C-alpha cells in the first residue's frame, strides 16, 4: 500500500481520554476510533492486526479438528428461556423487540445457540465428538466500558463449543483447546499464563483463564513461587492455618465512640489488624449474607457468591439493611447474635482466638470473641489470598500480579444440554445429555494486550506475525527520482515475495516518516537515501537501535531471514 | 477434511417450508439452518462458500484501491438524527436502548457512520479521494423475510463508501465500482446485468442494480430488445404515446350496479380495458394521493412516491378514506371533482380520449371523460411499463424478466455530507461538502443467486471459484485397505498442492456418497474403486455426465487443468 493513498489518521498528541498505553497507541496509530462509549470502529491499520489474530486462531483451531460456523448475533429469547438464563442475565445483555413485539437479545455469548443447533442435528454417538467455533461480534452492555478495546460493548470474539459423549471426551477436547490456546497466544508474541478460574455465570466445573501479565490488567492473578499453581484471585485457595492454641478469655464489651474502621480500631486498641474480625453485610438476590473475615483481609465476593448457591445481584447492604441485621449503626457489626439468612465465617476467624469484633450495638465493640463458644456460622474460605499465604499444593509463598484475560476455557459438562434437552443415543442404546465445553478469545483485547507487552516510548513494536505490514520502505526525498525509483522497485519486489509492504511516498520530511513508522510499529524499515549512489540502503528493525547498511541485492534475503527467525510463514 | 468428522447435516427430503431451489438446496446441503424467522446460522459447508465470495469481493475492491475497515453494527441514534433519518426509517430499523436509556439502532446501512468518520478525520483535499468498505452484518427487520437467505433480517453485506472532492471524482469512483462489481459477479459465475434503478430511501441521483435473472427474483427488470437499456421496473421509463386525435364526446353518467373492477367493467360495457381509466387512492405520510392510470396498466408506486416528494409510509387508502375522498363506495372513484392533496394523471390517460371513469357516486360510472376538459391534475409517468412499451432510447420493444438484486451502487452526491457537515478545504481554500457514493453487495444472497443459476435435479453445481471444496475423493469401500490407502494418498497429495479436498471416509455405500457429493456440489470427484488394481481411478466433473478413467499419476495434472480452465488460482 502506498501511504499517500492510505486512510491512516495518526495522532501526534496523546489523546486526553485514553488512560492506558494500548488505548493511547491504538488511537495514535490510527487503528481505531470511538463511535460511542465502548463502541469502536476499526480503521485499516487496526483491522489488519485484528484479522491476523483471527487467522492465527483459525489455523490453530482447524489443526485440532475444530470447524468454523457463524451464528447470528440476533438471538430469539426462547432459547435463553429454555436454558433459564433469560431472567438471570442482567442489564449486561442487550435486549430488543422485533416489529412483531417478539423478544430478542444480542448474544453476549452463544451457549444456547450452539446447544440448540446440536440438539436439532445430532442424534447418535456416531456423530460425536464435534468442536465448532465462530469468530463473531458479541454485545455486552458493560457498566463501565473502558481502556479502549480492552472492555467494550461490542467486540469480536472467537467462541468455540465442544460436544462429547462423556467426561473423558470432554477432558480431551478441553486439553486440545488448552494446547491450541497456548500456541495461539505464543504466536501472538504474548507472555501469558493459564490460570485456574472461577466458572461464574457460564457455569461448569473446571475453567482456566489465559492471562497476560500487565499493570493495566483488571484481574489479579495469584502465582505460586514454588510450583506451577496459578489462579485468578477470585478462585485462588487460601491455605487454612493451624487453629490457635491460645486460651479463650472472657468476653468484654468496650465503649468505642467514633471508632468504625479497622484503622480506627488499630489506633484505639493499639493492636494490629489481625487481632480483629470484620463483619460485612451483603444482599444477594434479596437475601442477607453476613461474612466475617480477619481485620487485615479482604472478602472474596466470588467465593461468598458460590457459597450461597450462586447469585445474580450481589452488593454491600445499605445502612437500612445493616441496621435491621445488626441493630446498630454501620461500623459496629459483629457475629454474635447477628440475624441474617447466611452467616459465613472465614477459616482464619474460626481458627483464631480472642478476636475483637463489633458488638451489634452502636459505639461498642467486644473483646475476646471466639468462634464455637460465642458465635456460629458456616466456616470456609471466603477471603482473598495475599502474598503472605502459602500455596496449598507445595507450601511456597504466593506472588500476586495484575493480568489481562485474553482467553477463557470451561468444562461445562451437561449444564446446558440437560436444561435444553440436547441428547444423543449412546452405544448402549440409551439417551444421554451431550457433554460440553466452551472456549473464548477476545480478539481486540488480545491485540491490546500485545501492545501492552510490545511498545516503547516511540510507539508500538509489533511482533512480525501480528504487524499490519511487515516492511515500510522510506524514500528520504520523494522529489529525487533516483530515491523513488529504487524505493518503488524494492516495494514491488518484496510484494512479489508475499511480503506486506508500505511505501511511504508522502511528501513529508524523513523525520516525520520515521516517527510514523515507529508509532505504527512496522517491524522492518528500509530507507532509501544518499547511500543509493553506492547501491546501498539502510535496514533497521523496529525493536533494535542498530542500523545496517546493506546492498540492494541483499534486501530479499535480509527480509526473508526475519521471517525465518520469527517463525512466520511468508506469503 | 475427512467427512466422517465433518459437521455436514445433509437432508434427503426437500424441507416443506422452503419454496425456492436455492433455499431448499442450502438446507439440504447442510449450509444453513434457521434460528428464527429471517435469521440463519451458517454451517461449515455454508460459511466456506460465503467466505469465498467475500474473498473475491476483497480482491477486486483492493485492486481498485479500496481500503477495508470495520464499523460496529451498534450505532448511536445521534448519528441518524444528524442525517435526519432517525425519524424517517420505519419499523425495518431495529432499535434498542442501552442500560443508560440511550437510543441505538442496529445498522441497516452505514452512510451515517462512514460520513461521520470522514468528517472527524478529513480536513483537506489532499486526503481525498478515499473509498472505504467493510464486510459486516446488517440488520433489517423485514416485514416478510422469505426464500431462505434471499431476504433475511440479519445478513452479511459488503458496503463501500467513496469520498471525492467533486462530481468528476465521484464519476470515476462510481465507474471503478461498476467495473469491480462486474468482475466480482463474473468470477462468482453469475450471468448478471447492471440495470438503472431508483435511488429510494438512500437518496442520490444515479444508481444501478446488479441483477441476476431468475424466476424467483423479487424484482422485475426491464430490458430493451434493441439496445443496452435496462432498468428496474420501479425506474423503467414508459414511452409517452401520441395524443389521441379522436373527437371528444359528451359526458354521460351510466348506472353500473355491482360493477367495481376493470374486469366487471369490460363485461358490462363490452369494451377492452384500455378504454377505461382507473383511479386509485393512496395515503402517503398522512396525505391523500389520487393516481389515474389506464384500465390495463399498473400504478408504479415508486414513481408516485417520488412525484409527491419522497414518502416513508405509503399505502392504498382504506374504505373510510376512499369514501371521504370520492363520496362513494370503493369501486366508483374517478378524477372528476375528486378531493385529494395530490391528483396524478398518467401520460396515457391525459393523451387518451373519451375514457370511462368512476363517477365518485356509488353504482355509477361516466363515459367520455377527457383530461383538460373534464378533469385536471399533475401529468406524468406513473405506471409500470409493459412488454408492449417501446424503449425511449431506441424505440425497440421491452422484455421483462424477474431478477435477484445482488449488488447496488449509488451516486449519493452531497446528501449526507451536507446534512452532517462533512466538509473539506479544497485547493481554492474554500470549505466544500465531500461528494459521496455508496456501494453494496449482499453476500449470502449472492450465494443463493449462484445456486439458482448453478444446479440440476441432483443438487448444486458450484462454479470452481465458489465451491466449498474443490475435490471429493470417494473410496468405494472403506473396509478395503487398498481403496483407503490410495484415497488417503490422493487426499494428502492434492491438499499439498493447495487444493481443498474432502475425503469421504464414511462407512456408507458408494451410492450414498455419490448422492451427497452431488447434492453439496463439489466440482470434481475422484472415485477409488476396483480399477485401482490397474493403478486407475475414476474422475468426474459435477457438471458433466462423462466419467474418465485416469491413472494415478494423471490426477494432479487433471485437477490442475480444471483450475486453469476456470481461471481459478490454486492455493
């Protein structure tokens, strides 16, 4: 492509409303433009990158025997009612009515559609296994779209669904996808880690997220420093400490005027936060849930949600509810005598002795509270782990990092096939529900994650496999015929080899051209300037400072060598 | 792909609800499945075909310097309000609200989005011309979705928009697209014709539809038998006959009890239909429109709509309105003394003499009515042409055929750029509106049109360029090791050449396999059977009855020859 003809609106300035690097660089490199909050249009420089990611996904999935299909984003409500999710999905699901007043949604995910398709077409074990995927636009009305294409309301997703006759089949399908994902993200140049994750609203038993470590990630990932254990914070299991052997002391009510927070309590009692228990009140689908964790810990809302049977709406209780539950102002809740639908006690609190808790009486706390003697509840793991926690697998300590979730794979089991009657006749002549898995990759988010890991102060440094173009040819002065002639010849020769080439034939200073090519991140630059009198050009890799002067007849092999080095097929 | 693993649910029976051949064959060949009225999912055999059409479109458009982008289908109402179309688009536009109660639509077309994008990014003539396209899902809530993917509510469309500094630029862009479309449809194997068309709701001055002649087409196309004139029925211009020189006779009221229709009038008066004028009453955006055409003619509602300034809602008046306008029951309307917002008289009626018309009085008609003397109105071309009409260009008679519209190109001019303030600074320093064109192709409909033109009683006969796979290799008996071994070798060898091959390794009789391969329309079939003892296989083209027996080492060159013959690139 000749850059003089190209629709590539680059920006010199960092856009004010772009907080993270990938968002800034996607805007500056002319890859995307915002149409509405969380809704983006993809410009030529963007769509080329997104398409390359899609092509890699296709290659790796086809390699595993997956087959591509394409379902509509417009889904009749009936399918979601069959699975029971029509009423469960909240405001995130975009809904509309057709001209005949029938309910539809814009698919935020496609379990129902794929399950129904298989239900209609599959009757026998002979037709299984199948693994079907699509690359398609998903719609999710996010409460807080942000960070450019990291979290949007309309985005491209590869979603795949596997259909097996039994759990062993699902295990194989899941492992195939695990391997495919590992290859896909490696080919995208991403340093990523699969981590155990909660299955959430999708349901199912086992699930892994593919996480790209990044400071801008919205998720916290927990890694073990000693073994390969890695989990999403939502899922990471907190080690259960030995029960304290301290002797139980007598309960004692203390007047604590104006002392509400753990920090205020630490100052008041001159004790560290681990000597306190904090009691939080939630409302989950209309029921009250009390959670008690140590003063220095954070409640893990996912664990709490799972413990009360999976919830849709989950939030901290308001003042009114807290008063009803505790008989006191906010800040004085405690587990003794509290009245709630669920009382959940974190392992650490159950195993500790003589904690200071709220008295359920405004301006009072209680010393020396002990689980079992003074209060009861369901004991379990209800807190976030910390770096002080030890791995339950190997006992080494944890490391915590932020990550961007680029892929997610689930063993669904028979959740959807049972709800929707997606059965097959097995070898033994019996009707059984199909055993399913589901597997997603966010395409644009993957591109954003690549930028987060591949950039410098001048712009993007695309891996060769993902770059919108492989090479940019820069004639230093387009008015010099000898520059332009050679540049055009290099441009044509490389294109004939199957290399994707930009020719910067714009009437701009070389400095401007260099700046643009660095901003948009083209992996190789060939500059045609004064050395051309000696039949030489300058060759520079985007990721290196080194400038090589090479002869014209070396260009092809030099470029080819980069493809070999990066393990990218030419043409 | 090995067919034993493939998701290809073929059907023996013709599905009851599929009226036309392409719909029946797409269902039977396992290409598509219906999810809701007018909403289809694409299965592997379908998506491969649709993707090939898309690839051809991309190649031809890129060749013309067009650049691919991708806009969201979710469009904020603001853009449509800017252009003035938010209130103009009827129930066909699917609308929804987001969680913050903001209005969005699902784009039925993207003039607004592209215009706004260019408005944001382009400031100078130096950045023009541009021609941007996307291949993307459109949503149109059709009143009557039908004929499978011919008319759906969610479909893949290639839409392109050109941006020029002046009309001469637009002329070139339009001609480029005209040429690209001609190539695209030729490569798809379609016998098609570009015809003049009405610009309709999109607006603009000049427009052409690319029509595939087919009995199942929803459009009528008018061709001149003597020259290259071709137009959509909506647009085809009716020749204006010489005024009659017959003497005007005296008006005469006749009692015509129970005589309403033209047929009843013919019987009652013993005269042919051309001796009558029929008067139809419409309601257009709340205004009454009376149209008078000869008894043997049909009103052209597009011409009428244009004559009254372009309308959104347009329908025949109900009984109540007819009574208010004519003072009579339905069946006795006539132009004399009729009270309506518009009275439109077709040229033929104005030029005829002594017509019989309704009396605007129940059970009465009037003889010898004459335009000018007895009634007035706006005279013009308000009827459909017939095969008896003569071409206004060359005088030869017309031929009328049915056609499927697969593409449509428009000169929009400055309609959208003026409404939305999409301006640029020209060479002369003046701000001017960008001059636009727009260009669409329906992807799935193109595939359906190809099937309408390429099928026989056994199934689809895909052109090589569009076929989901090029070759099917059929081992007659998979239990015979020598059949399977050779079949697999051919399968692998052809794949290595870049040929897309199916291996029918299903445990089925050869007859079943042949029937399936004919149904799904694979262009070449290689059968590995008893001749293999002599190192020979059977080679058969789908479009021919002839079976060639060729040796194993001839296979590659035989297959290659078909690619050359069909002008399709290998690999």
